C-alpha cells in the first residue's frame, strides 16, 4: 500500500477549501502523516505599490502575512487537538515556486490543492498554479475538484505498460500503487485504462517501408494482442479480488478516449503519470497528459517518473 508521510496542503479561501482540508486530514490520519497547511502571499503588483500611500508596501505585505498566518493557525488548532501533527506555514512570492521550494526543503511526498476552476462545459478546471505544480513539482500532486463530496466513488488509473522501458514500468507501478491504495481507502470502483495506438496504413502507403501487404493486415491485431499482454502482466501484480474493478484496453488517441471514458464512467479521480522527454528536466508536462488535463472534469493526482529533477531551485 502506498503511504504518504509528509503532506503539504495548499490552503486558500474559497469554494471547496473545507472539503479539500477534510480529505487531507483524513489521509494524514490514516497514514499517520505530518500535515502542513501552506498559504503563499504574492508580491503586490508594481502598479498597486504606486497607489498605496497609507503605509509602505512592505509593511502592508507583513500585515497580510500576519493575517494569513492567524487564519491558518485557527484551522490547525483543532486538528492538533484531535491528534493530527499539523502546522501552519505562510510563504511569500510566486505560489508554484514557493510551494516547490517548500517541498524540497521539508521533503514533502504529496501536495494537495483545490483546483482553481469549477470545470464543466464552460470553465477549465486546472489553472496556472495547478499546471505549474503538475509540470514541475518533484512529488505527486493531487488537484481536487471543488465539491461537497467526501468520497470518490470511481477512480481511474491511466497506465501505459511497456516491459522494455524500465522508467515507464516504474511510473506505471507508482500509479497503480496509489490508485489501488486509494480505491481500498475510499471503497471505490477502480478502473484501469491503457490506450494503445496504431499509426495506420498511411505511414506505409506505396510500399515505401518495404513491408508486405499481408504483414500490414496482421500487424494491428498483433499490436493489440501485445498491448493486452502488457496490460495483463502489469495488472497481475496487484491482488484486485477485494476491489470492484474494470480493465479497459482502448485503441486510439488518449487525449480523446480518456476524457470520453472519464465522462462515460463518471470518474471522480484520475491517477496518471506526467512524463517529460524534452531534454529540459521538468520544463513541460508530456503532451498526452497535458491534452488529457485540458479536457477532463475530475480531480487528478499526477505522478512523476522516478529520477525526475525539478527545474526549480532553492
């Protein structure tokens, strides 16, 4: 079972904060983890600094930090009384940068925050801070959709098995470790999905690749069988008999099929990997993951591959 020991909760007033806090507290209790409630006070914009005359901008920022610290301490006090090892931390600067620096300093192994948007047809769920953290934070990042629900009924683990790729295998293992642990914790239905792709005949049109037509006809079925075998081997390592679960092997584009599956199955939480292969560690999220995130309306827990190095420094 995947256990988190040092959880950082990004706190901000607004819709969903209480539900996110309650879930973070429950997770901390079950894992006997430390919980840090963190809020980041951003620097005043230059234009606003020029308009302030009642007090120096630095003094105003100190006042805001003091007020935010008092608010967090008011949230932490009853948690400590209830036996949770919780603390309040106020940081100053650009939110995603300061959060990542705090993760590095204190060695947090999970970041939790409420999504900035509401999702649905008209509004994207994930804002700038969420996406920056999912791209660059070295530990898993759990972005929760604002909701009153205290439970995830349906959890989706998106995997991409390939036994020849150790990095991908390790990432898939981490995804399933987390997804199965949460499904047991929440008593959820677990969905495991792998989307495989076949480039199609257009790549080999006119015999330029020198592949016989017979092989072209056989290759898609063989590719599907291999994808099924890889998925079966991955899932076999997990005892799922005690979990209600479904396995999905889909052919096509993940950016289309995963959001469709999320909608069809009314998925509450997606656990997925974010892979960077740009040559600049942590610079951008993998294109597939980025496209999926822009089109789903569910909470998302993203996991980095082993050895990921954040571009953010102290």
